[in-house]
């Protein structure tokens, strides 16, 4: 019996998400077909000019925008940002630092601080449960 290895493919939206780019800004040939795992790996290891340009200048998808601003995706929505933004627009937002952005950054910092506290608490609890080692 011979096994046939099938090529694993993904939709363009999935590939764009994995590449961290805004699908609507990608070339038509990328949007219209399927992307194989091999093609995705090639795009990641040796990005073509269009991919480098998108990563550098955008427009960027919301998860990338949120990360560049240091806030959550929900924080973007609360701030009224629902569309992709270019690097220039993100930098302008950082420079202007509106009240909602300052608030969301403070909220995100609190979330991170709490996550560290819980992790440390769980680690201490795990150390105690193992007892002294002899």
C-alpha cells in the first residue's frame, strides 16, 4: 500500500493572518488562490517586496495595530478604531496620545501586572506543594 502525501493548503485569509498582514492590501493573486504550507514557509523565510512593504508601512490588521499601540484589540474598538491603519497613522496616534489611548495603555499595563502576580503566586504554590526535597 502506498501513501499519497497531500499538500496542506490554507485560505488566503488564514495565510494573511499567519503573516501578520491585512488581506485586502495583498496582491490579487494572493487573495484569489490557496496558499500551501510550503509557500507560506517560503513567504516567511524570504518575503517578497510586497510583503516587506506591507509589514513596514501597512495597512496593518487590527492585532498588529493593537500590538504596536500597546493595547488590546478590544481597546482599539473602545477607542473607535475598527479599520486597518498604516504605520504613519499608528505613529500619529502615538504622538497625539489621545485620552482613550492613555487609558487603554494603563488598562493593558494593569492586566500584564496582574498576570505576572498570578504566575508568581502559582509558582510559589507549586513549590510549596512539592515540599522540601531531601
